[in-house]
């Protein structure tokens, strides 16, 4: 029978902590590059972009120092695919996060949002507001990809540690059910507005499947 270690063991695992610090470096570097690329044609005050560049550069430096201090652990490229009773649901979750949300929000924002019929909603917005919405959506896509990469990196350095995989699966299932609740609210609003479509139903089914898959592999225990 699977036995859990005391609470907080994931936070105390030096390998997991170190590899997370490492993954934070390219994560924030991606945000810095994005800010620099939109800076010349930005519809927002440039001071905000400068602030973000300085802030995320500071995070890069702190993450690097934390990574070196905690052992400079790198992801194991030979163990990037989670396996086993807890690893398989995480792999499904990672694929769904990346293909359904991360990549579309980063590369195909306009086409993705067309599926939700938001054109009429955004018709009266100023260019500044539209630019801000586009930026937020793009950064959300980056977060989906980076968070998924962080989980995969942890799995790669502790591929046989069922306690770590268990806790990650519990978190993934909890987040999945949270999104189901959020989409349910959105669906009710659209239903009242007569704009409920196949996209929302597909999202509900996909999210429910991933969340239930993760939950079915885990016991009712705290992820902390």
C-alpha cells in the first residue's frame, strides 16, 4: 500500500527545489524577451514594460542563485515522460495543457478567441485595452507551458518517487476541477445569452476527463 511521507516533503526535496529554480530561469527570460519585442510598437506606457523587464531580470538572478545554492540540479532528459500509476495522469494533463491552451494562446490567440465569439464583446474597446487583453492572454499561454514544463522537470529528477508524483497528481486534479467551475460559470452566462457553443462543451469534457483521471489515481489526502 502506498505510504505518504510527512507533510512538506515535496518542498524539502532538494532535487525538486533545485530543478524548479532552474526552470524559473528560462520562464522569466521568455517574459523578458516578450517585453522587449513588443516595446517598440506597444500601445501601453513604456514605463510598465521597463518595470517588468527589471522585475523579471531580478527573478532570473534570484532563481539562478537559488539553483546554485540547492545543488544545480538539471532535468533528466532520459526521464522526461512521466510513467506509472501517478505519472500517466500527469502526462495526460501535460499534453492537454500544452496543446489545448499553452500553444494556442501563444501562437494562435486570434483564431482561438474566434471560437468563443468575443468579437462583438470587444468591438467597442480602445486599442490600448485590446493590446492589454492580447498581452494577458499571451502571458497566460506562457504560464500554461512553463508550469507544465516545471512539473515535467520535477518528474524527471524524481521519476520513481511515488510520493512526489502523487502530490503533483493531486494538485493537477484540484486545478482541473477549479477550471471546471470557472468554465461552468462562463457556460451559464453564455447560455443565458444564447451563445453556448460546442467549444465550451468540448472544454468541459476535456477538463473533466483530465481531472477525473488524476483524481482516480490518488487518495483523499492533502497535497502539502
